């Protein structure tokens, strides 16, 4: 299975949802809308961990093909930056913009 833009988008979206849940408990923001369907939403960090582990297993098993070294490094960088921004607890708006760009590109 190739790591598609849709799969990457789901992973990033799941990370965003975790951040939004954390921020919602700190500061409710009624203007932010969930952009994923119910089945795409991650409801906990353990569910996110399971999805990331699944992705890791797919990579190890060679089920994700056709990735060149540049794509691999960029995906790694996106995941690392996403986690770093989320850890700071103030990246919801930035992550939403990144998600919107990826979503728009995936629709093409």
C-alpha cells in the first residue's frame, strides 16, 4: 500500500484533532470546525499511537512503496514538526493551515 496523500492527511488530521481536544479543555473555541468524518477522528492519544504504529508496520513490511528519499525525509519532517508544534500547545492555527493546504492538494 502506497503512502498516499490521503493517508498522510489522515495522520496529520489525527494529530490536529488531539491538539484541538487539548485546547478545547483549556480554551473552548467555537470557530474551529472538525473537517474529518467520524471514522477519521482520533479520540485519544492511545488511538493516535495505534494508528502511527500501524503506519510504521506498513512501512517496515514494504506495503508503502514508490516513496523517493526526498518524500521520505519530508514526511518525517512534517511529522516531527507537527509533534513539536503540538507539544508547545499553541499550534492549532498553524496546524490547521497546514492541513488545509494538504487537503486542497489532495483534492486535485
